């Protein structure tokens, strides 16, 4: 009797595992990452900002990084960390910073390795699905970094369908 019950349980486990769906996700293609980075650099340059731009995929892995002429040496690392933070949290980093200010118990978010909770990171979405993120560093304020990223997303919106 035990063998029959064991065999039945094993068959049930194997059947449910075999019928599991393969996970399908949208992700950031390289050509889109490059387009977004170029548009972001252009948006910042039009305002006179020498910035760096990082574009990461949905997992926060770097797809492209551009550093404008005369951008500060620290800006590539800041841009990359902001992009990673935004992709990981699926939230603009400026919003995260505001939430931390309003809710001090959330301050530990800033201590997650690799996170930089300063404005300038913006998720890239197709519908409700985050496919990556942009991080910008170098404008004279995180809100201006974020504005460059938002302007770039507006330029490539037709590619996000």
C-alpha cells in the first residue's frame, strides 16, 4: 500500500512539473539600449549637462554605458548604480528617495549592495512590464538627471510597444 501511495505521489509531482509553463520575459535588446543611451546623452547635452548614462536589462545587468565629454569621473559609476537600483526595484530612484524621507523605516533600502538611492534612475517599461532601466549621473541635481532619462524615453516611445 505504501508503494502505491508513493508511486501516486511521485506521478503527481512529475505531472505537475512537466505541465509547468516556461517563463517568458521581455528584456532590453542592445539596439534599444544604445538608442536610449544616445537620446539621454542628447537630452542632457541640450541642457548643457555633461552626464554619463547607463542602460541595464531587466535584471540590472549593464547593456550600455556612455560618458559625455567632460563628464565627471564619478558619473559612470553613479549612472550604473542608479540604473541597477531602478531596474531592481521597478521604481524611479527619485520616488524611492522621497519614500525613504517620508518613511524612515525604509532607509535601509539605501544599504542594499549596489543600490544608489538618488534621483536619476528610471525604469524602462513595455506596458506594465519592466524590461530595464536608465541611470543618469552628472546633471546639477538628480531631478535633472531624471528629466534627461524621461525625455529620452519620450523619444523612443514608439520602440516600446
